[in-house]
C-alpha cells in the first residue's frame, strides 16, 4: 500500500491529473471517430459479413 500512496503523492505534487484526464478524453474521442468511420465505410461499401470488417 505504501507504493500506491507514493504514486498518489507524486500525482498530487506534479499536478498531472488534469492533463491525464484531458488526454484520456481526447484519445477516447479519436478512437470513437475511428470506429465510426470504419462502421460507416463498411455500410457504404455494403459489406454484410462482419469478418471482412474485422
């Protein structure tokens, strides 16, 4: 448990939490738009077999 307490202290001291949250949200949005593009592209190409998309 001391290890986790050290990590929490380092995060608090460095102030990295807001930056980490921001990058997590940005990367989640990028991943979502990528998947949406793949799904829309497969629909536009009229691919009916999901194994072709994967």
